[in-house]
């Protein structure tokens, strides 16, 4: 299969679905809806919802049944970026090469747009077609909430805030990043498995895959922040280091970080052994995550 | 029935359920969990979750089946208060007589605590006992999200931000307040009706009741902000007026505002005509909302 074409087709599918889900800019309150669309339709790579769709298919489900859940995962991600960029958090001026939400719409509207994107995520997943058992959808709601909340992504952000300027151990770095980035990436895969009606063994294998790519993704993110090129990343390079944040390279060095990322991605691919051809997109995505330029 | 005893018993039931739902302060990240509990267990009157339980019972359902949904409604309310108080929004220093979350924990942690409370709301409602049909629970998730999101409460906040310092019409004031406060109060009742398995006619009557008390509640809130006593309210009196916000009394005067509030509460009580004794708590709560001191 051609991964590039596959990703492009899936990105379009997701962008169209998100565009239909998001309220139009012409509807009151215009500022809020404009800000929501600005952040949710900003040309991101859609790696998380693509994972949801691919996991659903790998488990035996249909793409269209998993589309609302995929959008929900992306909306949770979009919400987190808007709030992370706020002045009281990372105070970032650029995201994906564009001014951040609060720079364009002001802090109050950016705050509310983040809130509304998060809420829309749960509205979206609850709209999963009735061909998916209602119990499975509720399980997916619970899993997404758990991955996003204080035990997952939001908790990781809070640990990160607590760790700023402090000496942290490698175990603490892993804990922070597992929650901040890994939890939602893993949930993207598991939510797909659930709405795709994967059986227990398939679900376990997909979870294992999700954990592996989650870890690889975060380590690569840290490496990119250190060594990447600002234009390509569209955000301020070295910003984590400047704020004395706990990162993999700062705690265990560049070489060891690269080794760990490769190990995690390999582990993820190995977890897919039982699936054969059906899991080819997930295997290629694991390689892609590892081989982003750094 | 003795309303005071009834409310006290229900408040305790809800406070205990919330306390079990919220992660313990001793669990990492401690700052986040402490901030979540600080805002969600702060001695509020619990009027919204009490409405959810009462609506469920009025429709023929069980209190214990409606408890997770009731907690979800209260958590959405708690989230909105934390974010509304932030410096970029109302910049309030006190809430219910205590320093606001960002004053105690800092802005970053308050932001994240609000996010985590919102997410926990959806995790909670998804944990509704299996005695409630899964489809009904998903309907309740969707309704709660819709009431909380850009078409409801968060949208009302955004309209309010847009309206600051501008001349607004009475119709615009009603629109802002219907969304800001009315939408969640109405949803509290309707979510209760849904998980309580009310039939269509009962559901419609309860929705009508919810709309009426939602409107009455907001008008009374505006009147209290204008005339209430700071100590009793636990927040800065006249703060809406100072920021030139659109309120009922500022747009249509105190006397007309009082008349409108009474009309809305009466309308709410009339909607319950078909229920007989079972709806007595809802009737008394409508009176209570109207007769808060102002």
C-alpha cells in the first residue's frame, strides 16, 4: 500500500467530518465558532483519528462507524493544544505555523473555544451510528474521558506544571509523558478497537500497540523540540528546554532517547503479529511516527 | 413534605457521591486533585443535581440510577465556575465566600482543574448503572454536551464576552442568559427525565418545567447581583454592573424583572400539573428559586 495516499485520503475524510460537526462561523456566537474552527481545522496531520479508523478496521469494524469516535479523539487533541498554548500555560505565540488561538481571538474566547471543542468531542462520540452497540459506545466514552482527564492527559499537564524548574528522575519523565501524550494516542487506538467491535484478544493487542506508539511519539516530539527546525515544526524550537521542562533528551541524552523510541515502535509493531495484512496501515504508521525528521 | 430536610438529605447524597467520584488528594498530581476537590466539594446548594434526581423520580425512575448523571451535571457546573472566575474571564477573587481556584492554586492549575472536572462529568455519566438502558444514557450524554457546549452554556459565556460594553436589547439579554444559566438548569431536569425513563409526555412536561425554572433562576441571579448582600452571596456584589454586563434589571428594570421571574416560575409549576404528588419536590424547588432573598 501507498502510505502517503492512504494518509491523504483519511485526512480528507476526517477534515470533512470535523467540518460538518463544528458549528458554522455564521452562527452565534460567531467569535466562538470561528475560534473553534480555526483550531480544529488547521491542517494538522490527523494522526490520532487516523489511528482510530485504522484500529477499528483492523479489529473488523467499519470506517463510517468509527468516524464520530475518530473526530472525538481529534477534538480532544485540539482542545488540549488551545489550552496548552494559553499565557498561563506554555504561552506560545505560534502553533503549526499560525498564531495561536488567544493571539487571534483573545484569551477569553480561546479559553471558551477549548472548552467547547472538548464538549463537542463527547457530543460527537455519542452520535456514533446505531449499528455500533450502545454499550460499546458508552465504553468508548468512558475510555476517552479517562485518557483525557486527571488520570491521563490533563493529569500529565498538571505533573508537567508541578515539575517545571525541579530536578526530575527518568521515571518521572516517563510518567509525565505517558500521560501527556501517550494516554490520548493509546486511547485513539483503543477507542477504535471498541467501536470496531474487536474481540478481547484483538483489543489487548491493539492496546499494546497503542502504548508503544504513544511512547515513541512523545520521545520523538522531545527530540524534535531539541533539534528540529522551527519552520518545519511551526512552533518555537527549544521552548521546552528554555522553560527547564523535563524531556527525554534532557534527562537521558539524545542517543539513549533515540534507542528508546525505536524500541517502543518495534514493540508496537510486534503486538500486531496476529493480524496479518489488515494491520498494515498501523505498522506503517508506527514507522512513520519513529521516522519524523530529527 | 419538609423541603429543608429533603434538600439536606439530597445534598449529602450528592456530596458523598461526588467525593467518591473525585480522585483523592493524595493521588498524583496532588495539586490538580486538590484543586478539583476544592471547587467541586465547596458547599454549593447542589440545586442542579437535586433537580436531576427529582426529575428522575417524578418520571418514575430510581434515585440511585440517576446519581451518576446528577453528579455529571454538578461537575459541569463546577467546571464552568472555575473557568468563569479566571483572570481572562470575570477575574473574580471570591466564590461562595472562599478564594477562587486560581487565587489558591495559580492560573495553570485552575485551568486544568476546570478541564478535568468537565471531563470527569462525562466519565461519571457513562458509569450510570446497567439497569438504565444504554441508549438512554447515550441520549443523556448528548443532551448534557449540547447544553454545556457552544449551543448552550459555553456559547452563552461567549455571547456575554462579545456583549461587554455594548448596548444590548432585551431579546439579546434573554438569549445570553438562556444559554449561560438556563441551558444547564433545563438539562439537569431533562437528563433526570431521560435516565429516569420518563415517557414522551412526561419528558416534554419536565422539559417545560426545566425551561421555566432556568429563566426564573437567571433573572433572580441578576437581581441578587444588583441588590444582594455580599456576605450572603459570597461574591462581589454589583460586579456585573461594574463590568457593564447585560442583565435583566439593567435592561428592563427591577420591577419588570421580578414580574418576569415570577411568571417563569409559575409557568414551570403549571407544566407539572399531570404529575400529582410525585412532582411536589419540583414544585417546591421552583418556589425556592423564586424566593431567594433579593
